[in-house]
C-alpha cells in the first residue's frame, strides 16, 4: 500500500519493541520505523537536559530522515523527562507511554488506588504518580531493578524470576496497605515488563487477597499506549481495515550494539526483527 | 604529606571503587583521584572506538587536571578494549584490571585450568581468555549478567543471589567438565563481584567437588590489580610505610548520576565516598 502512514517509534534501547508489537497488532497496514539509541542508553542515569537532547535527535531522525508522520515515545525515561522537548523538536503528533498507562488504570480501577512497578529511573521521576494523580488516582510506585536484567537473561519463566517478582509485589503491597490503600490495579511501567506478564499474573493469583478482596488487574502500558495511538493517529480507521500484520513493513535502527538488539529483539517484537541498521546520531 | 604520589583510578561507573579500596589498603599514603564516567556507562554496549575515546578523555582529565602520576583502569571493558589507546593518550604508567587477574590465576592454579565469571561485554571481548592464554592457562569465561544488578539492589547476602550464583557456577563447571577441564581457580572478572565473594565462596564450599577433588580458589581481580599497582607504581616502597588508610586523601568525580554514586559507592569503597564532584567531559 503506497499510502500507508509511517509511524516512528523511539526508545533508548530495544525494550520499546513491545510497544511496537502492540502497535503492529492494531495498525498492520501502517509502516513503522523504530529507532533505539542503544549507544547512549541507559537514559535513566542521565540528566533531563541530556535525555531531552538525545531524544530530540532521535525524533528528528525518525521524522526528517525516515518520514514519520507521528511518533510514539516507547521509553519511560524519555516520556517522563523529555516529552515536551520532543514535541517542540518535531512538527508531528507525539505520544508517550506514561499517560496512556495512567488512563488505562483509571478505566480499570474500582478503588482508585493503583500500584506501579517500574525501573529505578522511572520511579525517581515520579512520572506515573503525577499522571495517576492527574486521573484522580492514588498511586504507589516501586523500583524493580532486577526485572530488566532477568528479562534480558531470558529467564521470563524461571523460578528465580517468580521469587523476585513475589518479593517485589509483597513489598509493594505491604507498603500500600500500610498507607491504607486498597489497590486493585497494577501498572507495568517499563517496556520490558510485558514479557513478565504471565509470571506476574501467576504470582498475583497465588498471593492471598488483601483487605479489598479484589483481584488485581494488570495494566500493560505497551498495550495501553498502542490503544491510545490508534485513537490519536488513526481517527479515520484506515489502518485497522487492512490485512494481517505479518506483512507489515518494519525498519529498525540502532545507534550501537546491533548484535544484542538482533539477538534479543525478536522476543520483544514477537517476530524476527530482521536486519537492524546502524545510525550515527553523534557522541 | 606534600610528597605523596597521586594515583588516578578510572571506571565507567563506580564499581571500580572496589579496586580503589584495595589500592588504599596497600598504599594509604598515596593521594587518589577517582573518575567514574557515569554519564556514558555502560561501556560494554559500545564500540571499541567509542570506548577508547571516552576512556582517553577520562584518563586525560585525571592526569592533566588532577595531576595523576599513574593510572589504574578499574574497568574491565576499558581494560579490554582501550588499554593501548589510554597508554597513548597520557604520559604516565597505566595498569588495567585484566592482566593482573590472569597473573594471579597462574600463581594460584595447580591444574592450569581457570574459570572466569564476568559481564556479558567482558566475556564477548574474550580479554580474560587472551590474558590467561598468555599465561599458559586454559580458561572458560561465563557471562553472569544478573550479578551486577543483584549487587546494586543490595542483595549481596540474599537467598536469591545465592541461587543465581549456584546456577551460574553449576553451568560454568558443567561446561568446563564437558571440555575435559580440571578447573581449580575462579577469577572474578568484574569490579562489582568482590561484594559477592562471601556468597560465591559459600556456594563453592557447598558444591560437590568435581573430578579434580581440589577446592576452588577465588581470585578477586580488584585485589590482584592493587597488588600489581604496588609492584608497578611503588618500587621504592614509600607509600606502604605510612599511616593507616583512614586518613588517605580520596577525591571522587563523576560525569553524571552523582546521587547513585554517593548512595551505593560507600559499600564498594568500604568507607564513605564523601561528596562526589560533577565533571563534564562532553558528549
């Protein structure tokens, strides 16, 4: 289809491929260009100014060099620290991952109390707390720094991972109960975590219900972001009308470390990532 | 002491503080300047050219701006990929962490077969294999990507960490036995791993002895590097003659993320790191 729109997807690494996967499922006739700034990851340890500069450079590459007509920032740190800067840097609609997660939490929760698991950097930015508060929700965020390396080790169904998830969830729920919260919704606030959704849901199932006696709903911000992208970028419904996603055109770019991207990326994307093209965005 | 020598210590992050700790114990009268290039870590995912440029910039900062008269590269990736480039960039003696680890392994082993645990990037460089081979040793390297995040989570004595160490060591020893090796020496090839030495030694103690029936010796490359530094930089024995290390002058610099450095660094250094000074090395 010559008239397929081009959607740019940006991440500091390749975790955002889970967001791309969710987008492809919903808009199979769109053309996707993904850029992972792997040479300069992790963004989480960098200052707001540095993250804004890096993310703006990648956004400009996707729009100017690759013709993206809209952008999804599939990176929690860049969404938290640099969404405004990216919107200023490019003349196309830009969607981050945090706001859609908070909106999905509002739609899911009955109690109004929400738990968030994320990386240390995302928690320190308190971006989910702010977004949840904007939706009228109380939230409690917990940094879970072992989950990304467990996913990258491929231990998505491993007993060690189940134990680590159980420890984190017990701590998080204990802290929430101590604050008098009745949390019924858990937001996965990291693009790696969709690969842990089965183990997380299994651990939740095994945990004793808290005072609320309500089952915990899991919100996957990759799914929520893809749904928001359909609403925002695809008002005319053109893309969804198309064929299955197997033929969707996807080009992936990385600023370094193409080997790891190609080796691990397919598990995140749910299909082969193919040849990842190396780009140089500078120092 | 006005005439104390100044030793520069460089790492991409703050893990190299374990090497600094070992140096301070042996040369308490020296003056130490430590630079962590935290804004641009991890080096492990970057190309040789990029690592060489970054490491050379930090080395020049330590020598030109801070007056270092010798340098310890307390970073496995920079030692593996950029030792030559650093030696070319500064007019002072430069010591990496890999060669001393291999030399200590040669001194320790009876069978000549050595196991190495390291990060993915260090293993992919095969720098320990090359250094061990240079010492006439057979070696087998294993990437243990969960160990750094477990240390940074503070789980140095946690049951999960013990289980992960057991899994990694079992896999490593199984691979070694399949190759007909009789390994009696384990090199800790990452600056974070000295904090796991107690749990690693406990796991080794609990493991059934292999065919060699020899207890496994653990070589901590931070200790080995400090011993090599004394031999290389302190031929006249001036520094060791001094007072206890508590008064040793240490200045720490980081290119970003000073908060995490200050919060976690003390555990690596074995004493408070004090105020970490922010420097800008560019890009």
